[in-house]
């Protein structure tokens, strides 16, 4: 296989997304090849021996690596400006592998409390079963980070910004500084922002994780995840053996879908963000709506910080109306264009009621602390004409009050 893209790091973002990582086989295909193979053939017993000693640059087994997965990893690394990338079977596989591979019994993790539901489970329930202590903090409160990191020796900090579903923004520079002063590593779940809008490594993060299921696929076809870093010791000593021997590797087929999805990521994101802002502004003016949360709206309490670390507001907004769960359900059930679904970053606009779905595992007190009221609705804005989405929202809002 020939790699025509070695010089790609000099090209601009959109070019890297379309051409980065392409490995052309002897068939000279224009589109990246899909290598549906679990194993590989050696030329000789000697080559097999060398492969297992790490002395031959050949593929061994697709749990370790696969040419299609390699292309995805290279394209993602170019996009993120990271040296290393490992693709995984899902976003949760990426989150779990990035944490479990580096933590030992007796270690401690400090995490922002506004987390994706399964991330909350991993840090508060699963890791503690293996003797890893967890403390949750209000991610927007730098004093809370300072105190939590000062209380006890900590090995790892985990956070998500913007957060799901309240779009809280965490100051990446400041938390990275506190993390490093405490001798810990910062892991950032960057799913909501995507590498197009925010690159946490630039702000001091050590490891960035993604669910490629969301915007990178962008059309709801596959599950996948990725871990990116410049930390060679972490990759070599921790993550690579963890992934090889526990098997959360990406399937070639899903890697291929995401690889093709990346080619349109920048173009899609600019449309997604423009639509989301238009809709957020419309809802802000709507008399039925008490509060709209979108990072770059002037009314967002952290819009200045959001604009300092993100190049645009993203694809997700949340809004709240009085009337609690009954009103919210009537609203959801009255929508005709927008689908009820907990997925996000899709070409189709999707709406969910976090209190009874993605965040139903939390106690009512935890939800109140995190600002997830019963009247809160999360909207992932798709690629439809924004006007059609607005008309659907408006008619459902009227219906919810009838
Ligand atoms: C979806 C999501 C995940 C998990 O990704 P999967 O691909 O569904 O496993 C993790 N974090 C955030 C913020 C997400 O939105």
C-alpha cells in the first residue's frame, strides 16, 4: 500500500479531512478501501516471528490494527493535530479504555459532574468497584476543582465541555493548569464540540475522547469512538496493551463509514451550527420558552468563555418551559418533523427529554443540582432547512398549551 498523504499536515483542515490518511492499494481506488478481514497472511514463518517481536511492519490481527482503521486513525490525528489516535468500537469504549488503561486500584479521579449518562456510571460506579475513588465537582467552579485536587493525590481528571444537556462550559486552560499542578492527566470528552469547533490538546488536555457515532458519522449509521493524544508513554505502555488484550477495537466497516463521514464533517458542521444559532435565537424570542441554553447566545452565562475556546456554538441546544414533564411530553408528542431520539449530531433534527431518558438514572436532587428540570428539552439540530424545523417547533409549542 502506498501512502500519498504523508505531507498532509501542511494542508488546511478541509483538505486533511478529505484526503488525510488515505492508503491506496495496488487497485488504485479513488475511495478508501474497506478491508473486511480479521487476519493477515505472513510471507514466511520468519516474518511471523518478526511480527510478534515487533520487528516487522505488517498487520497481525484486526484486534490490533487493520488498514481501514489505520486510515481513520491517521485522518483523525491530522484533524486533531495529535500525534496518536486509536479508534474504538464505541464512544464509551474510548472513555472506558482511556481511563481504565491508566488507573490502578488506590488511584483517584476527579470529574465534572455534568456528564453523559454512561460516563457518569463509569466514573461513579464501575471504576470504584476496582478500587478507584471518584469525586465529582461542579465543572464551572474553579475553586471546586482546586479544592478537590488539593484534598488528596489525584491521577486523572475527566470532564466534558460543552456538557450534556445543559451546555455548561468548562475553562479548559484553567482546569488543565490545575490538573498538571496536581501531577494528574486531563482527559476531555469533546463529543459536543467536535475537533472542528474545539481542540482540547491546544488548551492543555492530555487525552481527548470522542464518540464518532455522533457528528463524525453524522448520519446515524454506526457506533464508534476514538482516543487522541500526544502522550507517547500513555499510548505505548498503557493504551496499546489494554486495547490489544481487552478488544474494544473499531470494526473495519464502522471505521470506513466514519472515514467517509469525516470528508463532509466541516461542511456539515458549518450548516449545523448556523441552523442551531438561528433556532436558538428564535426560541429565545418565543413567549412560551423560559430559558434557552446555547453556548454562543449572549444570554448564556459563559458565552465569552465559549467563544474563547470554541470557534462556533455546536449542534445542540436545550430549552426549558414551565409546566414540567406533562407539558414537555405534550410538546414532544406534537412534533411532526423532528424525531424523538436520544442520539445527537445527526443530519436529522432529534429531540429528547433528558430527565426521563438520558439522565433518568440520576436522583431528582442530582438533576436539580445540574439544572435538568422536568421542563427541559434537548434539541440536536440537523441539516434540514432551519425554517422547517422552526415551524415544527412552533406548532408543537402551541399544541402543548392547548
Ligand atoms: C454519545 C456520547 C458518548 C458515548 O458514545 P457512544 O458512541 O454512544 O458509546 C460519550 N460522551 C458523550 C458526550 C456522548 O454524547
